[in-house]
C-alpha cells in the first residue's frame, strides 16, 4: 500500500476519452494493439482488444489528476515524497474515522443516508471505469439508462425496507398504502420500461458495446446495491450489528498493514504482492481481540444494542428497548486450559462477544478475498485506483472493497443464528390476507399455542 | 425465418480459428471482415446439422425452402405434442423439465461466452461456472422445498437442519466458489476471467431466477404455467403467420423480418386465444388447484375447492358491445379477465425479450444460440420471448391475485419466540374482532 502515487497531470475523467483510433497510443505508448487497424468503419470490431486472449494487449487507462488539497501539500512540502505520502494517508484515515464517529453520533437516519451516498458514489465509480474501458461516452443514452436502473433497484429495495419497518407510518397515508400494496408490480414495471428503452436504443454497429455496458451495469448493481441494502437491514437490527463488522474490517486492514510493515516477509498471494502472511495472521489475531473489546464496550449502551424502530407518536427513530439476552452479561465457566492461563474460574461476558469472534474471524479470513477481487479487477482493467476521490487512498470503492462480503455475511448470520423472521413483517403479511384465510390461520395458531402451553384455553387474554 | 440454413458439417467444439471463413451462409446485419485483428469477432462456427436422417430422406425431393418450412413445422408440432404429454404427466415431471431446460439454456449461453472469449484454455472456468449454477439452484430449490414441503421437511432430522440453516449453507457454498475464483486468477488472463465471471453471473440472473419463478407459478396452479407459456408460443406463431401473409411495414431495425401487421395481428389473435384457452382450462380442477404435497400419500395432489377466480360469474356487457353481440350478460370465469392482461403482456412486451436475444446474437455474431432443435436453433431461441413472461406472471400473482402464502406464514410464525407468537396472536385476534369475523362468544369453541 506504500506505492508512490505520483500522478501526471492528465485530463480529468470527463475528458479522458481519446477518440477510438488513437486508443493504441494512450498513456502506455508502447502498447501497439490491434486497435490501430480499426480505422475501418465497423466500430464493433474495435473489441478485438477487449476480447483478446491476454492482458498485455490492453492499453492503460489514463489516471485522473492529483486531488490532494493545496493546504496539505504546502504543509508537507518539506518532507520527502515517501513520508509525505504516509502523512497524507494518515491524516485522511483519521479524518474518515472521525467522520464515521460523528455520523454514528447523529443517529441511524444519518447513517442510512451515508450508506446511500456511498452506494451511489461506488456505483458511479465502477460505471465510470466501464465507460472508460469501452469508450462509451459517445452513447449518452447509456449513462441515463445506467442511472435509471440504479434508481429502479433502489426504489425496489427501499420500498421493501420502508414497508417492513415503517408499517405504522405507512398505514396512515392512503397513497403510501397503494404504493406498498402494488410495490412489486410498480418496481417491475419501472424496470421493464428501462429494459424496453435499452432494446429500443440498440444501435447498429454498437451492439456488443451496448450489451457489455448493460451487463456491466447489472453486475455493478448486484454488487453495490444489494450489499448496501443488507447493510441497512443490519443497521436496523441494532447499530452494533453495523458498527462491529465494519470496524472489524477496518481494523483488519490497518493492523494487517502494520504487521506487514514491521514483520512482513512471506508474500501471501501473487495478486497483491504487498500482502504478507505475517500481516494476514497478525491482523487476524488483533482483529479478533479488537472485535471482542469493541463488542464489550458497545454492548452496554441501549443506543447501540436496540433495534431501530420508528415511533409514530414522536415521528422519529428511537432505539430504546429491553436489551435481549445477547446483550446481558452472563457468566461462563472457562474451559480448563484457559482457567490455567487466566487463573479465573468464571468470566462474565456478553453472549454477543462470542458472536463477535465469528464476525471478526470472517472479517480477517474471508474479507481480504474481497480486496483481492478488487485488486484483480484493477489489474484486469489496468487502473491504479477506482477513482481519486480521497487523496492518498483512491476512490470510495478502494476503501470499501473488503466490506463486500462482510455485509452479506452479517445478514445471513443474523437470519440464521440470531433471530427468526421479523415479527412485524409476519404480522403485516397476516393483516393483508383475506379474512377467511386470517380466520383459518387464527384457528390453527390457537390450537398450536394451546398445545404448547403458551395460551391457556380458559383465559381470555 | 425462412432463411436458408445450409450448414456445413463441422465438429461442434473445434476451435474457431479454423472455421471462421467458411461457417456462415448468411448473417443478418454486419458480416465479419476477415483481417487478422478481427479474428475474435468473426462469426462463430455453427454445429453440425442435426436434422434426423429420416426427415432428410423424406423431404429430399422438395426444394430447400419448402424443406425448411416442413422441418420447422414438424418440429413445432413435435414440441407442442411433447408439451401436452408433460402436462399430462403432472407437476413433478414439469418441474424436472423446467430444470433441464434451465440447465440447457445456461449451457448454451456459457458456451457462447467461451467461444467469444476463447476461454477453453482455462478449464477451471468451466468448473466454476457449473459450480455457481449448482449453488444458485441449491439456494432456490431449498427455499421452494422448504416452503412447499414443510411437513415433510420437519419430519426428517437432516432435512430440518438443512432447512434451518439453509441460507447460511448456500452462502458458504457461494463463498467457496468466490474464493476459488479469486485464487484462480492468472496473470495475463485477468480481464478474460473477470469477463467470464460477469458473464456467468448475468446468465445465472437471467436463466435461473426465471426458471424458479416459473416453478413458483406452477405451484400456484398449473393454469398459471400453461396459459402464459401458451400465449407466448401462440403470439410467436400468429405474428409469424400474419407477417407471412400480410406483412409489409417493418417493425424494428433489429429484426428486419418482424412487421407491424404481424405484431398487431398477433396481439389480437393471442388475446382471443388466451380467452378461449382459459375458458377451457378453468373447468378442470387439475389445472386450477394449487399443487400441494400430501403427507399421507407422499405425492403431489391437485385437489381443492376452486377459488372464486375459477367459478363462472355473470358479467354485464357494456352497452357498446351489447349492440354488437346482442347479449345482455355473459358468463365468464374471472380468470379470463386476468388472461387478457397476461396475453397483452405476452404480445406487447414479450417480443422485447426476443429483440433482446436478436440484439445479443448480432452483437456476438452468432446465428443461433445452438443447434439443438433442427430448424429452430437452440433451446434459448425458443425461450427468448419467455424471459420476461415468467417474472411478470409471478409479480402479477403476488400483486393482484393472492397475498402471502398462508402456510408459509404459519411456518414463519412457528419459528418465532413464544412471547412474539403471543403478541401476534393477540393482535390478530383484536383485528378479527374489529372486522367482525370473530366475536368473543365464538372464542369458546
């Protein structure tokens, strides 16, 4: 991660597209590709290089300009370039962490907006790379369509979330009722409109390009939008389910880097030559410890532990509840070998801390695969960073590449091991059924509850 | 559609470089140029002619144009007869057929990807693509089985554990595939591998999700499976006929053979066909009832009291049509009204799926997806218009016909904690009392 990040003063991404015949003479001027022969009219055959057998034929995409603020540059002008880079990265890291804390303080709604903002930016970054790879700025329809699909998918997911969590709020408004009831149909109709627009926009000689961009858009949506919505669902479970996984990944990044910096010797994987086994294993242990401690600290506060609910009386989000057993201290007897080490018979822990070990383990062992995936992607398309939004760090995607799988894992973990289906969702679905069906279900449930002894037959509750 | 289909006898899997110059008689749109740099974009070789010898001999004396017409006609009838046989055999066989069609479609699209990117040299990739197909199918089938065979699953201990942690297991399997992909990245082949990865995922998205929605529709009642598919097939055939006899104005540049006359004629013909077909089918229980799994007999049963949708009702004809037909009221199944919506979608939007597939074939310079069905091309060629239909029917059912599945709700309810169950029970009770469905007196049953 300590590579020098000098950037030549290239034109900003908007103008980085050179006309197709000159693509062979871009930044890596010595790449003589087959594309020099495509001065012919058939633009589709430009893709000889796109479908080429090896990567060496592919020209580099020119990098964007340096965006380090002038202030920083002046303050650090005296240092050598290596340390200057280190300082920039360090300052930006601290800035991002403080921003993170600030937003946590401001509450779950702001967090939701932040997640949405990050998602849109990630989408934008990946799509921009796609445009540059395929030089498809000439097809302005496509930018509109990509953003339109983003809007559709977000509408679909947010509608499902809103319907679930704001059931009481939604019941009140008539128009919202209509939208909720036919939500799937409306989302599908919106998507179909986009699909038909795509088909109608197919232009002779650009078919392959358009199909590539279509697929690129969909895969990007699959990665970024679904993950961000799983993050928001985790958030609604309780802010701790959002904070601990994300911090574990960040901690793993930082500690693996530090361990690698000080002790690194054996390379880990050819894809990322700077990663080492020492960093990997050191990062694993420190992340588990960090997760353990963070879970302990956060489990005390209702603010973090309670599911986010929308109260209609105060018209805002509240996080107040009776903490579930996961977040109540319990005493565990230590297994013998730990007893000998710690010289204690028992220890009192939150059960959540045991879960945090699972989360941290995933963050350290499998999370990096998301980072390798992104590294492979950057090498495949010969880009240095996804974008240059954050000076010293690259784009937003560069920061979030290890988080890809974490959000899905936490969501699957919660639904499999922590809680069953969402009770309010079950209730909501019950209320939508036909009255006869409701009556049937009521009778079945009654029998079941009486059998289990939860309901006393003679008692009228 | 009556292009000549002379095919030179090639081996199906030979590398494309040897064959590019001689494979294609005619490709709609651009023809491939033959300079070195465009080797990859040359048309892909078509597989050998699969027309059975029998047919070849029988039709050998006809001119090639009529021969083609006859081959297509015979195969069309064969496919329709096959369809009827499978319907007769029941939902289980239908499910298996859907799954086979899905696998074949996936195979066809992936093979095209391999041919486009010449990625046969990366054998890991074929394994990974099939592995991902297996994972996604496991996930979807697990969800379906858990929903519909709830009691069976609860009885068997291993099945119960598998279904309880189903999502986690599916996710783990997928992750393994993801990690294998990352570990298999080879220097100098990164872009190719990422393309194949993206290609695989988009194919899965299209093919597998659609096929599972088809199965969901099937379980709603076989009529929800048969009517949409028949409407799309009918639209295909009718549009072709109308276009053949009356076609004049081209419809879209993508498919030069489609005409406005075919499109509109096909639309009206399909709506009428849908009305008639749903009238015929709504009379039979085996088509109309949801498919259920009976624990006692350990088999599928389609026996129930038909819902309101499938009971004849009287409708007043609006004045306009009254004067034309001369009847005051007409007896119809409410389902027939829905069938109008389904047929409309099949005729108006379904063809977009076909245009999408045409555009895809032109983009990658292939004539057909494969050559499985003589005279018709691959399985994907037959199913391209069905892409959107399955999703539409599923969304339609979920939005307009039924709410959530009651048995699924009960199943979810039973997994909740007792205090949550009690809370929901009480809320439901007060709701029912409010609605007057339940009075305090009836509580004592």
